[in-house]
C-alpha cells in the first residue's frame, strides 16, 4: 500500500462475527458477543446521553456518557481488545489514551537533556469534534485493513451526531467521552502528527527539541531557543494542522503561550504577559524534575489549612488532603 502501513495496526475485522470473535474470551462466548453487538446496534440511541455537568454547549463541546450501559461495555471491549494491543506502534512523542503514557510521562519527556529550556504550548480547538465519521471510517477501512462492513460497524459504534443529542447536526464525529475516542483520535491524525515531529526536529535542530502531543494539547520545548524561534515555528505548525481539506485541526490562538524556564510568558504576538510558572498539564518543570503545578499547590495549601482549622476531624477534607498528598508523592518521585 502507498500509505506507510508500518505505522498502523492491522485490525482486519470484516464482519460482525469477526468482531464478536475478537471480543470473546472464556467468560464471554462468540455468541454472547454477537448478541451484544446486535443489541447495541438496534438500540444504540438508548445507550448514550449528553453528560449533564461535563458538557460545555457554549463552547460546542458535548461529553457523551455511555457508562453502565451495554454500549459502554462494548466500547470498553473494543478499546481493550481491538485498539489497545497496538499501542506500541504509536510513536513515543504521543501521550494520553496510550498505555503507560500519562500526563507525567509526557511532561517528563519535555524536560529533555539540556537546560535553559523554552516551551511553546498549543491547544487544538474542539479536537474530538473535528474528527469526522468519514475520517474514522477511512482509518478502519484503509489503514486498519478492515472490510467495508467491519469498518462501517466499528465507526457506527464510535461516532455520534455533532451537537446536542436532542438537536443533532447533519454529520457525525468521534464521541467525546467514549472510551475508544482518545486512541482513535491518535490513529486518525497520525500522519499529521508525524509531519509535526519532523518539522520540529528540522526547525529546532541542535537545540535538544522535544514535542509531546497529549490529546488536544501540543507542547514543544527546546534548549537555547528564543521566543523568536517559536514565533517563526508557529505558523508552520498551523499550516500543517490546517492543511488537510477533509479535516482541519484549528489552533486556539488565545491559549497559545511561549514561556521561558524563568517564567517569562509571551502570547502568540510576542507580547509579554508577565511571570508564570514553567508548567504544562498542571505540573511544574524544574531543572531535572517535576513538582506540583500552581493550582494544585494552592489546593493542597488550602486543604491543609482547613484540615488544621477543623482540628483534623472533617472526614471529607482529610480524605481530599490525603489523596492530594499521594498525588504529590507520585509526581515528585
């Protein structure tokens, strides 16, 4: 095939029966799985809803909730048995929704080897909503080498109409909140992400550059680079993300930041914004280690104050403080 199949998983599901076989195990027979798939297909719209508190309609973001339903069960199985086994094919600069690559691993990667670093932080607007049904179908059919029926079945399970469920739009996208969505978002955009990595290596050659893509957050660090270097890099990144006519990934300019290791922050126009923490994904990046970011440090300080003020008797505060302290220990070890 002309596309680079070495980068892509061979999913090769051609029918409902083959999907049922892939999902079956000692506790769930092929027949059980086939009945589950058929039931979900028949009653699909009864098994998901818009999350009442996590959705943000004003931002065009709807979190879909299929938890504790047969659809949710089926999606978890597809994620675990069809998508997750191929995680090792995903390049090491991509994090989030990939086994063993959480936010701490992503930020540790950005520390690099050389010091005096600078970071360019980017955010893709409405990331999941940009990934349309046709894109997911083509991934399963062409890159994943599924048959037409198998590809159609899988994409029908993983995508929902854009917009609110009770007022749907005219096309479908990956469902924000479904367990399959983060991995599918990676696979559907892998070619674009690989182009980004090559660009960063070329433009920041010799500066110990690192790129970390964590779902819709993209961060680039380098040693000895300047804000001018990052400002020149930005439009080239934007051009790659928006070059695909069938699926653009627009950047949110308002969330674009350039921060020196000293904490000096600049916006995308190069205008100084003041002192900030040298942070990403809620973690402070130090010389060769990580600590809690500003928001979590303040949270812990407030919890400790309340904990002492209530004479250590408030059970809820005690549990929250203990949980935050465990998280602090995990980040800093």
